[in-house]
C-alpha cells in the first residue's frame, strides 16, 4: 500500500510538472497522473524509469523537431502537448504490463 501511495504522489507530481512545462495538456496531465500511479505503484522504480524515459525523449524530440515541422509547411493539429489519447498510446502498454496488472515479473 505504501508503494502505491508513493506512486500516487510521484505520478501526480511528475504529471503536474510536465503540465507546467507545457508537455501535457489537461487531459494528458490527468492520464499521465493515473498511468504514473499505476506503473510506479505496481511496478516500482524500474518500470517508472522506463515510462519516464519514453515520455522525456518523445517530448524532447517533439520540441526539437518543431522548427522542422514548421519548415515543411505541414499543419500538425495536435502540436507538441500530449493529450490523454497520446499518453495512453505511448504509455498504455507499460501500464498494462506492469507487475500486478497483466505481467508476473518485475524490473
């Protein structure tokens, strides 16, 4: 239970920081808080590091490639802020295979 509460605090805290950094919109922040709570709370630090690595690198690439997208003259409707659908698409597998959900092993 304590691990899950730590996961809740960490998940909400990281989602809040990402929202403030404009990496997530409101729905993405809520989805990231829930997903982070599940992954950290059930999977522990190892699983949370994997999830954070995916999020940080994808957000950095989105920001880095922003000027490239603009130079192509193509309109990308969603922009670089992740919404709930993107959070689920990018991190949902990690949530589903976290130990205690569908996966019997841990990192």
